[in-house]
C-alpha cells in the first residue's frame, strides 16, 4: 500500500521535470557522423567512381536489397553498369559498408526518406552516386592498386615498387 | 401523478408480456429490466422513493445482471432460441392464458364495481422505513436474515475447495514422504 | 422555466467537460510521462478535441453482421444515459441542482448500478470472445465494487442523517467529512475507480489482454459514446467525492460557490489521470479478492464504528 502511494507521488513529481520530446520537423535531432542512414556511392578525389563492382556488398547484404552488374571501360577499369538499392528492404545494418574494399559504398547520417510511392524507394545509380568523397577524403583505390586502369602506369602508385622484370633471373 | 402511474403500469405490463414471449433469453432479461424499472416508477408515483431506488439497485442493478451473466456463460445461441420456439406451441400456453384471462376479467369487474377511491398521494418519510423495519417487523427482518445466512453458508460450503489437486509428480513425492 | 435552463446548462457544461477531458487527459498524461502530448492543433493543442470529435463522427459506423443488432445499438446509449441521470442529484451550488431528491445518494447508486448493463450488453451483443470476456469481468467487478461503494457512503449519511446531497454539503460547514470519514473516502474512491473501470482497474478493457475488451467491435460514434461515458463517469465520481467529503460548493468567499465546486472536482479528475499514469493493472482475481475480502469488511467495520460513535455522541 505504501509503495503504491510512493509510486503515485514519484509520478506526480514528473510534472516538474524536463520533457524529452524533440519536436521533430522544427527541431532536428543531432546525428553523429557514423550514424547509419541513407546509403550513397562516393567518388574518388579525381571524380571517378570508387565502386569496382566486386559484388561484396550484395553478398554481405542480409536482406538482399543491393543489385548491381559490373562492367569495364576501355582502360580495364571496373565500374558498375547499374547499381540498385531497394530502400524499402534495406535495414541499415551497414554490412555493405564494412564489406566494401574501396570505401565506395557508405552510410551517411540522413534518415528523411519517407515516400508515398513504394517504387520511389528503389534507388538507381544516378540517385546513389554523390559528388563527394564521403568519410574517407583523399583515398583513391586505383592509385594504390597494382593494375593500370588509366589512372596511373604500373609501378607508379603510392608505396609501389617498379614492376619486376620477370625475364631477369637476378635476385 | 395519476397519468405517470398509468403510463408506467402499462410499460411494466407490456415489458412483462415481452419477457414471456421472447425466444432469445438475453432479450427476455432485458425486457425484465424494463419491467423492473416500470415497477420502480410505479412505486415512485405512489410516494415511495426509497422502495423505488432499492428496486433499481437490487433487482435491476444486481440480480438481473447476475442472470445475464449466467446466460452469457451458458452461451445459449440460435439453437436454444429455436428449441424455445418449439416448446412455445399454442397447446402449451393456451390453457394457462384462458385461466388468467378469466382472473383478469374478474379483476376488471371488481375494479369497475367498487367506487373510485383517490390514490394515496403521500410521500413516505425515509426515517419511517427503518423505524418500522426494526420496530414493528423486527421478527420478519430477523427471519429473513436467517434465511439469507443459510443461503450464504450453503454457497460457501459448495464453493469450498476441499480436495487439493496436485500434479502427479508432486503426488508421488508426497506419497514417498 | 428556470428548471429547463438549469438542465440545459448542466448538460452543456458536462458534455463540454467530457470532451475537454480528452485534451486534459492526454496533455497531463504526457506531462507525467515526460512527454508533450498533443500540441499541434490550436493553442496548446486544445483543438485536438474538435479534431477527435470530427474524426469520431466521420468514421464508419459499423455493426458487425454477427452482432445482435438492437442490443448492440442500445448498449452505448445506456452508459451515457445512466451517468447523465446520476448528475441530476449533484449540487453544483445551492441553487444549481436539477433535483435535490430525498433519496439522493440512493438514486446515484441505482443509476451507477444500471451502468453495468452497458458493459454486459455491449460485450454480449458483439458476439466476440474478447468482448464477452471483458463483459464478464466488467460485470463481476462492478457488482463487487458497487456493494461497498454504497456502504462506504453510508457513514456520511449516518453523520448527516439525510440522503439529500444538499443537506450533506450543508452539514460540512464546520468540518469537511474527509476528516471524520477518511476510510470512507478511500473506500469510495477505490470503488469509484472500479465503477468507472478506469486504470488501474480497467480490467474489462485491458488492451494488453483483450484487444479493447467489451468495446472491441465498436466504432464511430458508438465507441465515442463509451468514451464520453467514461469521462462523464470520472467527472461524476469526482463530483460526488467533492460533495460528500470535501464540502461541495463551500469555500472562502473570494470565489463564487460554483467555482469552488469545479475547482475541487477538477483536482479529483486530475488525480484519476495521475492514477492512470502511475499504477499498473492488477490481475482479475486479485481485484476481486481485494474487493470482497479486504475492502468490503473494511467498509462494514467503518459503518459499524461510525454508527457506534454517532450513537455515543448523540447520547
């Protein structure tokens, strides 16, 4: 009986406490940079697509909401022919970002994606691709990769030795 | 006031007729409630507000609710209404109705023969009721109390859990000890 | 003619209070839960009342094909009707009272006992398992709590020697009955919560167990009637508590009598809402056990002691 009265009193005291409600459309919540929201495809500092169409994100995705088709340009640089994310399925787990070897796919702090039409939640590559480097500025995959894809000659990348002449047997 | 008396009497009688003729038990009970309300209204128009409110509190408010409660629990559906309809053949009700009609006729004759006495229009003071209950009619009240006590004791006896129902594992354990 | 104006005025005020309580309850509940509550429509969100009412009016008024049509329609009317009838005996001021019956409190008890029918009939007519369970619970709960609701008020009646609410209020000129009858107040208030089946005793509805209990199948304004009936019930219990135990319209003279009455009533309405915000729902059997085994004997003991003391004092 006493505990009931105490409960009533404590609840009454809540009248004088600050409310925790954030009045959303006028007052926005502060999102941290690592907040997992809308998925984007970033570009490297030169303005080329980072994505190399390795399918690792599609494999990692637990709800299978990512679909893409890889292709190559005339220099042998791989890029996705189409890249489609169905946000009505996406659960914003961030596994695709973890799986991505080239920092191309990233989750950004933005959640305001409500739509009246469900079909509008299927984002194509031109919707996903942003003109920014995202969370990893300065990173350019083809600069550190071994192959020549029109970005740099073989052996001229960062921290890369000149290619070994395999015809010479000298150690 | 006389008009109120006649209106409520007609309502009460009509409701009671409906109680008898309804096939669905819950509907019959609802008409019974209306009948009780009509009777309460009659009491009120005769200057007995205490009895009128008690009629509503006890009969309409508690006893009929219990009736409806039981009917709800029994889950009497359409089948029971059909069965009721089969039981209500003219040969079952025509005899009693003729007899009752004769009585009603006698009553009407008596009512029309006797001169018209004015209806007593005097409100019963609330204090008179307990005084007469615990003064004049104290034995009746006590006897009613005995009767109700017997009913309560009987109900308590029926409702008592004598046996302890144990799960068979626990029973075995108890037997082992 | 004056009677008609009083009836119309009381009806108008009561229905407005019942509607306004939608907003009051939601705002206050929010405050006690560190939220804001409805604050968009109009100043402080008070137009939510209008929005809610309009919404209820324009919703589909659906009668399920498996329901017992007429009983289904009558049930919501019973709840509002019986509660509004009870307000007949409430003395708002010495002048503003519809009818100061000499069986006042008994009339209130009679009308509140008729209120059970709305639950029972609504639950039964819906022809739905959850509704029926709610109706059964409601019926047994209200019958159980009605018994000592009456008994808890009889202490006050003994001290006054009258069933008239006007006399009872006048008898509190020197001292409110809350001082002489604290147990009676507590018992009456608990019974009142159970009678209006408000939280924490909302066992007939119990959203978490029975969908919405006895009014699961109701929609539109029929549901609205249950809704209004509940708020009117709160107001009624608060008003009766004030009249019986807290001196009704009596108060210092800087406010008119009606203001005192409404102020006191409003405090109790807020207390109802506070109870909703703070206490969890007891189990059905716990509720019945408390009612029959603890509160009823307490009410009887209160009655006996009050009677004995009253006899002693009068000599």
